[in-house]
C-alpha cells in the first residue's frame, strides 16, 4: 500500500467532536498498570488515569493530590499522611488508606517485580491508622519525603492479593482516581478515555483519545489536517512548518532527558576502560546530533540545567590519535583497516528501540563513523517485547542506544548503583555506590548537590556510557486547545485545566 493511501486511511475515522482531544504516540501502551510502567507512553496515559499522594503545581512545587496534609515526625524517620475524604475510584468505590498501604506493599514485594520499585525502596513500611490516615516509616531520615510520594496509587479491591503479576487483568482494565477513566482499547490500537464525572476537580476536556501513529512523518500532517489535537514532541524538521500554520501552537518545554550509548560491561573487551575510552573518542557526537535537532551536549547523567550537573567535566571529543592509543593500551591491534582482537576483526552489535525518535539517522551515522575508523557495527532495531527481553532481562547486547527521562527528583540510583534495577550495562563501582548512598541520605541540599556533582565526574571518568545530548522539546497543539501548560515529565499533569472550543 502506498504512503498516500495509508495517510488516507489514518484520516478516515478521525472526525472530531467538541471536547475530544486526540494525541499521537509512536506505539500504544501494551498495559496500563503504573506498578509496571516501562515507557513514556505508559507514563503519559497513567497521568490521565491515576494519581499520587502528591503532585506538582505549575511552578513545579510539591502540592497534595490524594493527600490532604502530612506531619513529619521530629526524627524524620516517619510521617503521618492524612488523605482526602472526597475521592472515589472510577468504579465508584471509595479511596482509603488501605489502597495506599496495598500499593506500597505491592511495589516493595520482590515477587511483584515492579519496574517502579526504586520509587518506594526508601519506605520501610506503611500502616493504615484509620480509613484516611497512613503512617509511613522510612529506612533512614528524610528531609522532604513528600517530594518522593508522586508514584501512582492502585485500588486494593481489584487485586486478589500479593504479589502482583504483570499479567493481571488490571493491565487492560485499569481503574484509577484520575480526571479521566478508561473507556476502551480499540481495534485500531487507539485508547479512549472519558472524563471521570465524580472527580473532585473540574476537567475542561470531555474525552481524550490516544492514537497509535508509528510513522512520525505522518504525525505532523495529522495535526495540520485537524485529525489530531496534540503532538507530544515535534520532530525538528517539522517545527518551521507547524510554526507557520495558524491552526497550530507550539509550546517549548524542558525535559530531564538525555541520550546515551551504553557499553555492556559484562562483555569481554567492553569491560576494559581503555576500549570504552577508545570507542568514545571515535564518535563525533556533534555530527550525530546535527541531523536530529537542536539540543545541548551532556558529559554525564544530568542535564546542563540541573543543579547536579558538573560543568567542570569536559565533553568527549572525537580524536583518532587518542582512540588509537587507547585501543593499543586495551590490547587491540590494527591489521589493515580493521581493529582486531586475537587476529579477528572487532564486530560489535548495537541494539536500539525501534520507536526511539530519529533512531535510524543516529545509528546509521554512528555505524558509518565507527566503520571508517575500523570497527564494524551491526545494528538491530527491537520492538517493545524484544527490547525488554534482550536489554531489561538478558542484557544481550554489546552497545545500546537509548535515553533516560527523569522527574524533577533526578534520581539516577537505579541506573548506576551496582544493585540498580535499571543498571542494564552492568556498571559496578563501590565509590559510586557510596556517593549514591551519601546523596540519598543527605539532609543538607548543598551536601546533596556537591555529592552528585562529584558522582557526575566519577561516572564520566569510568565511561560506562557515552553520554550524548538532551534535545530541545516542542509540543504542538491545536489552537482549539486553550490554557495549555506542559508538564516536562508527565505531559498531562496540568491537562485538567486545559479547555477546548
């Protein structure tokens, strides 16, 4: 089928009615259970359906959501959270302290194998004092625990017990307390949400529809043809076109998101810091970035606007002489045009998620750069199931191209601690583990900042990854959508205040 024909099919069923906001995702979520969140598409959909005890206001300051108030004990080892009494689940059941205790206990249960375990690992226990009060006990003193209580709460009454399972029916029949409720998963992979009529706050948009549009080249066309009302992120090449259209408004927003090439430190050769140094010195990162869009290079695991970013750490630079010397120090030999180990040419496999924006442009460019320098790079694009199997569970790769996105807490512990659940590259450093512990335990924000800047420098020196860039982000919305404020992580946090003509 030709592309124009595909576009015509996409347009056919998309007649909008008042109050229906349609937005595009590259791939529709396979499940909607926030205990097992693994993609930004799931995070955005969860923001429509679920709520946490606390959330951000539009100044990104912490404010109560399902909580009404809290009291931190003088020793900072526990707090009592008073819950709202006017909250109901989408099925009409009342929200209670039992739901909070159940959610935390489930996420802490190793049998649940929650991908969000790190968000509750600091909580030692949760206890319901009555229907609307919860006592949280912490593993160590906490200065501002409410800043960490953003994880979504799930309803106890819809689960048979613990541990939870990824395959629970809840994954496709989610029930939350959020401003919208799920109405159905549709045959065309779209997902429909309807305003939760009993929500305590008014919501300006009646319906939201998540549409799967795998080809990013079509997403901008669909909003121009008024077949979508929102694009989460506009491709750089489409910015000028949308800026010049009177039916579309662009909204810049900053994300705590950075790209990287991860080295599998469990693979022979890549566990040698000289080899990692050499490969990094072969890569012209600016040349990789140029066709992708505008952004800022990063030298470590924070974005330059972060208070934890260490501006004294230098960016990597492409330098063939440095690469040659490091390869030799790492035990490689040059034979003709190829670098070899034990007489065999070096061949590396890079995996990337097929939905990663501009993934083909970046990987082809990287492949060409390494090939020219004598390293053969084989690239494999993985769908969601293969990515979780190869990367998350089996760590079956040499290099991986990906990105990490963080909320404003910028908690990188799970990515870099030796025991981190998202430390897919197998990085182990007692010094880094100690710095992560120190930052976690710091009561003084200045100590935390200094510690994380030191951590940045240490990780940059060890090079478990080649840190690439953070991209400038623009959302596009139809001018029919008013009062728009974009949340930099969850996108839809402030959507209840949006309105449509």
